[in-house]
C-alpha cells in the first residue's frame, strides 16, 4: 500500500519548534494554490491549507531556516488525528513530513534539500562478481 503526499506551497506562519519526550518536532502550515479557468474562461484559484509535522534533525533545520512566506517542497505521508472539542469528536488531517526542499530564490534560503537518511543495511558491495 502507498501513502505518499507531495506538496509545493508557501509557509503560512513561522514554524513552531517544540520538544516532545526529548525529540524536536516542528509544525507548520503550508498553503497550496490551484489556478484554473472556470466554464466561462475566467481565471480562478483555490487555496488549501495543510498541517505538516517534521521530527528530529529535519525539524531543527526547518525551524532555523523556514519563515512565513517561504516556498517549500514537502514529501511525506497522510495521517489522521482524532480529538474532542467542546464535546464533539473531531478528525484532523496531518502530513507526516519525510523530506523537504527549500524552493526560495538564492539569497532567500536557496535550493537546499534534505532527504531521509538511508539505513546502514542499504550499503552495496561495488565489487563485480566477474
């Protein structure tokens, strides 16, 4: 099964860095905008807001370099969280961030990229068997 989300958008507010049981976590809101033409040919746009969380070293990097308005690529998976508000059970969607890339022009954060670290079991022997 595949649970993969890829988004490019603008950060809606400065990321919030917190410590949860000794691990850094950052939450941010990311706006994605779809531009299209309606049936009359008039330009339209629809903006969706996404809640994204990163853990560990990626969270620390994002907290240091990402600010409100930063353009960001985010890759991750979709998860749902249930909670109660005023006696009503609610469900909220969240993107569990796995990798990211800064997309601002150079001088505004540059195109710095972070990818998940491969496990040590992924090392391959480069020697050919012949």
